[in-house]
């Protein structure tokens, strides 16, 4: 239970970083822009 706040903070940070990627960065890393958009819009408490 004590790890939950850390997990949520990590998810929030990762999703914030995903939302800042440019289309070029997504192409360079092989990420699907639709998948990135969906993932970055998820609330931090949802896996």
C-alpha cells in the first residue's frame, strides 16, 4: 500500500512526458501516435 503513491507519481510523470513527444520523436522510437495519445490521457490511477 505504501508504494501506491510512488506508482501513481511515476505514471503521471510518464504520461506527461508522452504527451510532450513530437510526431517526429514518436516515429523515431516506433510509437503509434494514437496509442501515445490514449495512454497519455489516462488518469494516473488507471493502469
